[in-house]
């Protein structure tokens, strides 16, 4: 499964606020049953409470979304069947946000 693929959020409960999730896990550890993901949120769902380095803006499907690195999670890989796109072109921003969450730099 390619890193930075985008999927429709499999949770109907949270899909309105967080319509997509991004698989951030390296393809080199593909053999485990889970995938590490980060949700993409609609900006209006967050009441303008953002941290630019930690929640970078991502343009996807003609909408400005926020990558919510603080809500990093794992889900069973079986829930990620059909990617609808890729954020590979935002690789630098995604890795920088993850690095900031871990190192503060």
C-alpha cells in the first residue's frame, strides 16, 4: 500500500468533520495487520484552532483541509481497500508535521 494514499474515512460517525484519512505508514512495513493514519479535517470543524507546523493545510478535492497529526492512529488495514488519491506531493509538509510532533523542531 503506497505511503500517503488518501481514503474516505471508514467511520460514518466522524466522516462529516474528518472526511478523509491519510495512510502515513511506510510501505516497507506492509506485512502487519494495521496501518498508521492521520485524519484530514475540514477547517470549519476546528473553530480556527490550529497550529501551522502541527496541522498543515492540505489542498485536496478543491477544499482546504487540515492534517491532524495530533490525532494519529492505527486502524486495521482491511478498512483501507480503495484509495481515492494521494498526497505524495505534500510529503515534505507531512513529514515536517510528524517530525514537529515527535521532536518539537
